[in-house]
């Protein structure tokens, strides 16, 4: 940790030197205005205490400055109240001027660096980083001035604050070396941690002040109040300064590319030790895979053999583990895929009927990563020429998979369904690409029938939809005898529930197969036999329309509108919508 601190401080010094070289005047002005703002805020909080003290006393308290004794009490209260308002306005004005000067200095910094546009919102990042650095610098100056004042007026309070800072540094270094949890907290919740220690530091100073007044030789009341306020400000500024400098350090790659001529924008790589990849090394994975299987399956005799299993999804990795003539799929999810892991585990815990998935074993936590385990039958991935056939088969199999009624209701309480997502304002955007009278008329007709469209979609049974039906995610179990191989899917982290037909390919040739797929699925799921084919096709087209609108592929979306209107017309003339047999 010490090496990281030195490296970070060295980089922050070089960044500050860059600011002072390019915009020295603006930087000094921002630091000065920040100090004015902080001091004005301190006085605006200090003067009301004096006013309250005077309001509670008959005259002017004796521990007030002797020059106040000659003034009228009411006049002094009015003057202090006006001073409070004045300092607040000064603080507000200084903050506004800081924003204005920061904008000017940022523009000059970016123009001097002579760089092209590197990434989105680079001007905002440059401005916030410059202001953050100036605020940290001003905070450091404020801390130094405050401690210098305490040395002069209240040296024991100065000693307590310096001792607390040293103690916190030692505690941080020790915990960082000894506790993985503390290291993770510093990475993810540094501001909260610093504020916690800053708050504790204020109460340490307060406790010393009370003890000093009870047992030792305290200073005057005014000095004690000022020292207490300063101690709070010092703790807050110290926490803010460390937080600001650390935040700048985390943006080092972008800031170097913005402000330094010799630096270019490089892809930001996550530190290897913070990812799951070290766990996948051949020499490392044997131990933890064995421990996971012991936890979820139970101890078994036999040598463990692990192999890479490609899943085709970034930040989700798989291992095939063979032990005691049994094969398992062990899936490990990166931290940014934790929601997928939980979503997949939610589905597998209920394990719907007729689900084309490996047999669920369980889930556990490996360090900070979610780990899911399946019993994987012997088999292999599909050949390229087989993929299209298996994709069509899996799409049909998904129609027959059925969740429990309570699981469906829980999903619908949690996530928006297709008829809720397909709102009029989404469809109205198509008008920007509707260039012919027919397109504009079709769009107007669809908007008029939105209520009818929602009614038809809402009336359909819901089915499972898995967008990850890809070659890497398909597994073909070894066929037994003359049985035909039945593919299963290995990725379920993005499953959803949609009206039957949604997610089915919308091109005419494949859409024509939907009726036959419904008929076959109805043999296992009786409620599908009552679904009208045109109604299911309408759901497929509506789902495709939403997808194209979200991608801003409005030309393709407009091509779907006439086909949707055709299905809506058929369903509107049907005496009993949704009662015709599929196929």
C-alpha cells in the first residue's frame, strides 16, 4: 500500500504542476476562492452560535471579546445576524465564481493539449477533475492554516488531531495488509470509509475538549468553540482531499490523455487480481472446483479433471469438471455479471417443466464471484452445419417450458411485459422515417389500434425467451441407441417471460413455421392449443418492432407495421379472438 501511496502522490503532484504551468493564474484564483468559500461557510455556521448565546443571556457574556462590551446588546445581535447572512452570500458567490473560472481554465487546458475528441463527456470530466484538484489543494491549504492556528491558540488540540491522523494511517496500512474485506471496502466505498473515520476523529477531538475542561486547564470558551469547529472542518477537508485525489488517480488514463502531450488514450484494463481470471489458471482451478463440488455435491473419490468450456458470453466462463465418472458444468460470473447469475439461479431453482437445460445442482459464492453448478451429460457442442437446425428445435422447445403460476406472477410484478413496454411514444418516433403517404397512414392506423394491440398481447399465455441461443451456448448430449439428440442450452442469465410468439424470427419464411411449432408444443402444454396463430405472429412482430425501435432502425421497423395491421384486422373480425386452434 505504501508504494501505491507514493506512486499516487507523485502522479498527483505532476498533474498539479501541469495545471500550474498552463493556467497558473486561474489555478491560484480557484484555490483562493475555494478557501474564501470554506472560511465563509465556517463563519456562517459559527456566528449563529454567538447569536443564540446572546439571546439566552441578559447582557453580553463576559467571555466575549472586551470590545463587544461597549456595544448595545440588540445592535450586536442584529450585526452578528447580518454577518451570518453576509458570509453565507459570500460563500454562495465564491462557489459560483469557482464554476465560472473552472470553465475558463478547462477550455484553456484542453486547447493547449491539442488533442482530438477522445471520449464522451471529456469536457465535463476535465472540468470536474480540475475543480476536484483545486478543491483538494485548497483543502490542504485550509488544513495547514487551521493546524497552524491551533498550534498558536490551542496546542494540545493540535497534538490530538495530528496523533489521530497518524493512528488512522497506521490502522489503514495494517488493515490493508491483513484484511481482504477492508481492501475491497477501500476500492468500492472509499468516501464512506473516509467520512466514517472523519466523524470518529471529530468525536475524539470533542471528547478531548470535554476532558480538558473537566480535569485540566482549558482555553477560553470562544477558543474552545472555534477549535471544535476547526477540528470538524479539518476532518471533513482531510477526508475530502484524500477522496478527491484518489478519484483523480482512478481516472489517470483519461486525464493523462487529456492533459499531457506525450500520453495517448489506452484501453483501461482491470487489474488481473481483481478479476476471475487468476482462478481459471490450470494450476489454480483444481483446488477451488473440488471445494465447490464437495460443497454442492458431496465428497467423492476420484481424480478431478477440468477443461475449458466455451460459453460465448463475455465475463461468464465455464469449466467442465469430471469426477467419479460424473461430469459437471461449473459457471463463474464476473462481478459485473452478478445480476445474470442471480437471475439464472432464480429460474433454475424453480426448474420449469420441459426446460432445455442441464440438470441444476446449486449455487455458491467463490470469493466475490457467483458460481453455478450443473450436472452435464456426456456430449459435445454442435457442428456449424447443425446450428441452424438445433436453434429452430430449441425455439420450439422453449414454447413448451412452463413456469409455476406463482413464479410467473412474481416476474410480472418485477419486470415490464411487452404490452407495457410498447408505448405510443416509442411508436411515434417512427414518424421521422415515414416518408411515403402509405407509411404515414399505416403508422397512424397502428397508433389508433394501440389499445387493441395491448389487449391481444395481454391475452396470450407467456413463454420463456432466451436470447442466447448461439453455437457456443448449445450442448448436444450423447444419443442413446437410436434416439435423436436433444440439444440443451448452457446460458440462461438473460431469460425473460414474453407473450407466446415474442422472440420468434419475424421473416416470412420462419414466421410461417410458428403455427406448426405451437401445435407440437401444445402436445405438452395444453393452453397453447387455444392460441390463435395470427395472435402469436402479432406478438412476434410486436417484439421485433420494439427491438428495431430501441436500435433506432426505423426503416426496418416501418416495414413491420403493415404486417402487424394485417394480423390486427384478422383478429378484430374474429368473433372469438384467441379461440382458433393453432395450425
